[in-house]
């Protein structure tokens, strides 16, 4: 263990260095200049500091104060060398971070036991710090496993919905990445954007509760059939709600609010403007844009220019203007997403 000794008196340095060398497992590092000693301590990781009080330029109290200001010195034991009568000095030293004291003149019978005690304290601190590090690694690993299982659950739920509506192809991947792109352009946190990317694919999970003859009907739905279809946001919300997972909670909100419109003419609740949660407003833009520009058995894909014009015309009516502008303002990235997640032929 590295024991740093700082004292401007050469005789004291020689004596303490000799005494430290007799303590098993210790290396003495001596400084007659307190500035040099402080610089070394700040750039390295000493295990014990022994510092004299009476020194030129920087006395022992100022030395300790500057060292303790560095967060890495928190677990470092410090012995200050003082005379018995310097009571106020001792009080000041304790106040600024000294651990214990050595009396002048140095007595080897006192010196070595105090050094051993301080080093035992240091070893205990290092052991605790290592245990905390190991625990943090284990917690991080366990958390990563939980997140991995959560992502798998999300992916399987999204796939289940896709199997009910097999013509969607890579739609859920594109609209999820469009949603994340909008979130980034709006300046949302990385954490929220990542959750949005995971949750958005479940926007239509409620379609699992819609009868096949309606969900898979190739032609236009009758008013009665459309009323049944309009029930899928609440079904999706009921499937996902009450989960302890933040991602599934976000997905439940997306499922419920994705069909709301900015002017209040959407469903199922007829919410308008900012009463619609932000995630619902974001996914509405992403989902509609991709639906328009994707081919289906009952329609051809719209040209990009036509879909862009539709988004612009829908600002303030169907779509949150800021969300629509965020997507349109990142056109190069939109094209990259389209190219990356192409529908299978």
C-alpha cells in the first residue's frame, strides 16, 4: 500500500520513511515540498497520507482541505503530525478531514500501530468499494436481462398482431422508426425515444380482438363494421394496461390514442390538441404516413409527393403540426428508413 509522507523537515521525513518501511506491504513515498506532494496525491491513489501541520506555502490544514475537495480522496485516511498543545489546530484539522493525529516528536511505538490501524481502515474501505462495484455490475446485468425479456415480449406481441393482419409486412418496423425519428427531432430524451421505438409496433395489437370477416375484408367496411373496427384501440389498451413495464404502459397509451385527431374528430375519445398524449400524436403521423406510402391488397402505394402533401394539408386537423413538421424536416432519414425496411415482394 502506498503511504505518502509530506513534511518539510528532512530528518522527520527520513525517520517516518524508515518506520513505514518496517510495516509489511507498505511503500513510503516522501515529499519535502507540500505542493509537489499535493499534486502527486491528486494524480494518484494513495492509501494513507501522513502530513505535517507546520509547512511553508501550504500548511497541513490547507493541504487536507485541497485534497478532500477531490472526490476520489473520500476514503483516504489522513494522519496529521502536530504537537500535543495545538488543540485548536487539531479541531481545525478534524473539521477539514483529518482522520487521526501523530504527536511530535515522533514515537515509533505510537507511529507504527497508528499506521497499521489506518491501513486496516483503508483496506476495509477498498473492500467495501469493490463489493459495491461488483453489486452494481450484477444489478446492471440483471436489469439488462429484464429489459431483454421485456423487448422479447413486446416483439412477440407485435408479431401476434401482425399475423392477424399479414399484409402489413415491414410496416411496424418502418412506423416505429419514423416515430423514434420524430421523437428525436422534437428533442425528446434518448430514454423516451428508445421506449417509443419499442412500444410503437404494438399500436394495433387490439386488432387481435376484431373478427376476421371485418379485419381481413378486402373491400370497404360498412358503417356497422367500421364501428366494430373502431373498438380495437380500447382492446389494445385493455391488453397492455396495468403492466409494471414502462414500455408496455407507453404501448397501452399509443394503442388507445393513435387514432385520435388533433382537431378532436378522431376516436375512441374524441380528444383534441395536447389533450392527446404526445406519444399518440407522434405515432399518428408515423403510422398514417407509412400506411399511405405502402401497397396493400386493396390499394396501391401513394407516391411520396402525394403523401407529403396530405401530411401538410392535415397539419392542425388530423396531425399535430410539430410532429408532422418533424417528420417532413428529416426527409433524408425518412428515405433511409424506407430503404432499410422494405416490404418483401
